[in-house]
């Protein structure tokens, strides 16, 4: 079962925290294709936040192909599919890699240390996958 934890006062908006945690659960295999997510109301009630915040997060996940919505039944993990062109996927990857690398270098990590950490994280993601 998916357990979302919100950090109030974080610089990351609540909807983004939800999006990131659902993406991570899917990537690590904690959520599999077809698994249901809590309803918007149920999750909002559990987290004591506005239902519109959860609706926004779920909407972003549907737009990005992570979830699919079944009218009257709820939200489910979608089968992975390419919804963006290769060029757009590379642009989006660049948008997240550039700040990451800038932060890592400013913390004093060299290239080999950064690559080692990425490989460790990739291995963790691969271990959880059930494909």
C-alpha cells in the first residue's frame, strides 16, 4: 500500500511531494501496473490537505502517463508508454540534471563520485522492478 508523507513548510509544494512519491513508488516497483491509488478525497483526508491539491497531483501524473483515470472507479498505475518525443524527453532530463549536477559539484563531489552514486540509485530502482 502506498504511504504518502508530506513535509509542511518544505520549499517543495505539497502537490509536487505527492507527484514525486508516486513516481518513486512506481519506479521502484512498490506500485505495479494496474494498482489502484487512494481516492482524491481519501488521500486528502488522510493527509489533512485540500482535495484540490491531490486532484492537481493526480492530474499531472495522468498527463505524464504514470497514472490513468477510470471514470467512476478511480486512479490506477498505467502501463509505461512513450508520451513524449525523444527530443522532449531529453529536454526534460536536462532540466533536472543541470541543477542536480550544479548542486553536486558545489558540494565538492567529483565526476566519479557523482557517477557512483547515480549507479547505486539506478541499481536500487532496478531491484524493485517486477518487469
